[in-house]
C-alpha cells in the first residue's frame, strides 16, 4: 500500500508540472522560430510537423475510444490544416451520445500517452545502447508528452461532472454512508510498479522540455 501511495503521490505532483512546462516550452519554441521565420503561418506549420507523432497518437486515442464506446465516428484528420486563420493539428469528429462517454473520449489522449510511457519502459526503448534509437524515442517522448493534454473543446463536457460529484459527496456525507473496498495487495503492487515506470518517463519528459526551454532562452540572449 505504501509503495502505491508514494508512486501515486509522485504522479499527482508530476502531471501538473509536465503540463505547465510543456505549455511554456511551446511558447518559447514559437519565439525561437520567430527569430528565423517571420510568417506566423509558416511557424505554426513547422510546429505542427515537429509534433506530428504526438498528434497522431492524440487523435488515434480519440478515434479508438469513440469506436470502443460505440460512438459513430465522422472525420479523422492527423495532418495539420488551417481553419479560420487558426492552425488545427488534428481532429476527430464523432456523434456525442451522453456526457459520460464524451468525457471518456475527451481524456483518452492522456491515457494514450501514459500507455506509450509504459510501453517505452516495458521494452527498455529509452535510453538504448544505440544512440539513434535513444534520440528517436527521446523525440517521441517530447512530442507525445506535449500532446497528451486534451484541449478545452475535448473536455467541454467535464463541467457537468462537477455538480454530479458535489451532489454525490453531499449525499454520502449527509447519510453517513461508508464504502469499504478490499483491494488485493498483488494488484496494488502491480499498479505501483506501473506508476513508478510511468513516473520515470514523465520526469524524463519534464527534463526534455526544461532543457529545450533553457536552450531557446539562451539562444535569444546570445542573439541580442
């Protein structure tokens, strides 16, 4: 139980840090590219190409989850496109049926990225004894981690969950209902091992984004 709680605690701390660092890195990347490319559309297109692997995993996560939940999928785009003077890295359209399934589809890219982290760790793909493989999967970690957080549109239905949770919590509190759940120790240990492996690659992703931020900032300073 202790190892699970510790791994879960680190996971809860690392996720918002990764979100903040990856978003800040995107801003610095844009400013860095602006030193060489003056046209905003070309800058956005360059960024879209850089993050293409992460975009593919992001949209495929939406698509597969919607299909598994029996939601009719319309268009699937993994290549960047311009729409109303705005760059869209990718999109999946599907027919929404209810709030619960919409939320699950919306957060699917987050869990798709976690699965990718687990996959890399399970097969010891990063770091590798081969420099080329290490660089390749380092790039994939960078791209996937920057795309793992759903957009505001993906999570639009999540707002309905807040009052539901508040009402459910109030009911349990007023009625003094206690729920006891017995979880096998083996299941907890396996989950703790999985979280520890995922935490390693989340930390590596944070380090990659942080180093890039430092590089972009340093280049701007020396360029002045």
